[in-house]
C-alpha cells in the first residue's frame, strides 16, 4: 500500500522563530521508532536495522555481548580503508604468515596491494591477510587493535571490544547484534568496502602463483538483493553472519550471532523487513513566493533544492507544510535558504527539507534596504 500524501498551506514565521524551529525539528527527527518482534529465528541474538532512519525493525537479545568470530573483519576492513592509501603495497613478514585459521597461505616476502589483501580478508576470511593489513596500517597488531577500539567508540558501539583483527577466540573479544548492525551500516557507506564485500569471486596473483577467492557469503549467490556482508565461525561463537540488502530503494542490515540456521534467518528477516517498508518520493516540486522588501522584484521564488525521498511504512500518511518568514530584505542570493518544508508522518515530524531561492533578487535601484542603510552608518 502506498502512503497517502497531503499538502497543507503556507504558514509564515519570523527569522528568529525559523532558527529555533529548525533546531527543535532536527532533534525530533533523530528519534528512532521502536522495534517489532519479527519472525522466529534460530539465532541466539539478532537485529534488523534500517540505517537511514536508525530504526531497529527486529531485535532479539540485541544488546547481549557475544563473541563475533570473523565478522570482526568488518571493522578490520573499515580501519584499514581509513589508514592505508588506495595504492599501498604491503609485504608479508615471518610472523603474519604463521597466523592460524583460514588463510591466504602467504609466504614471507610476498607483496600484495591493499586491494588484494581486502579481497582475501572479506571473501576468504584470511587471518594472515588481517594481520598483514594491521601491521601495514599501524606498525603492529596491538596498535591496530587500539585503532579498532577507537573507531568502535567513535561509532558509539558501547557493547563492543576488540582483542585482535581476525576474530579468533580471545577473552573480552565481543560485540552485540545491535552494535554489529551499526558497524556494518557504517562500513557499507564506504564504496570500496561495499564493492569488495559484495564481490562473488576474485583472483589474487602472488609471485607466479594465483589463488581464486570465492566469497563465503552464500546469500550473494541466492538472493539478488544482498549486496554485502561477512561470515564468521568459531566453536565459541557459533555461526555468525552480517549482511546488507537493498530492495526498491530501501537498504536493510541483518545480523545474527550464534545462529545454527543463519541463511534462513537472514532471508526471514529481509522478507519481514522489506514487507513493512517502502521508499516514498516526496512531491516537493511546488514553488513558493516570499515577499522581498527593498528588492528589484516584489518577491523571490523558492523550492526544494532537489528531489527528496524517505523510507516509510506501508499505510503511513504524509503531509507537508512550508514554513518561511513573512518577508525578506533585499538582496537575496540564488540558492540562499529562505525557509523549510516539514514532512509530517502520522502527525509527527519525520524530516525537515530546506527551501532555496531559485534566483537572485537585487536591491531596488536608488533605494537601499533598512539593513543596508543601518550598517552603512558604521
């Protein structure tokens, strides 16, 4: 069902009132909606997150701190992307090639690009690639882990702590389904992460030998809406999975921790979440006129700067209310923000969209505005 769209009439406000109104409305927009129960899941902990609004559509033990296995590598990749330049080449040392667990089977002295190491990290889940990236970025693994925890703090991940860059079991190495969803959403904002983690297959060539890396994320092969993600498993953590999917312009992030049937869990989460949400294009092509005092033209035309859309729930009723001052003083510059349109969703403010002047209005020739005359005295 499409949302019902309504448009209300003009309601002028003064400049100071407009500034105060903007501050209040932006605060109101930041309040996320409450999560629903959602489908039955095998996971011990799970979350379904809509990052545009910050809403959690499903939460199951989402604040419970648990081991995360190789989903750790989402943060490893994000920090490496932050700290290593795109063209960086990295040499594997004697220690990193001995890293246990899943591996690219690096040899001491192998030289790889940052790009190939990230493919190995995110497709094959190579632990030797994780340590090689860590040393290249920060000089040592402990220094890189500190950078991972600083990044976690900056993202507000209060239930997360890292002890290593690969996710092998370690005391205190933990996250929550809620935190991992926010982290994955942040990582998916990076075009390189999104591209690499969504790649099904990649070939790495090393000193005359080559390896074909196939992505462990089975959802990429079975669900065309899935665009990224990372798998993980240890005996301590059980099966862990994060993924991102897009359907009809809506992006969702799914997380499951300790999930015996994680592939089905993610499909169930996506079917449930996408059935609730739609992207609605907001009809904001209407032009408004604001009177101009002392201008060569009696008014300035304004409109929303570009097309806007919003993620809404089926059946949501939207209304729009333009708000701008009773008049403006000339001159008014093209592109100057002269008002806003508030988007009301079911009677509550959901967004505030600026209105910009379509063209410049100069001062009337031979007549200076009050402000021009006043400030001309100084």
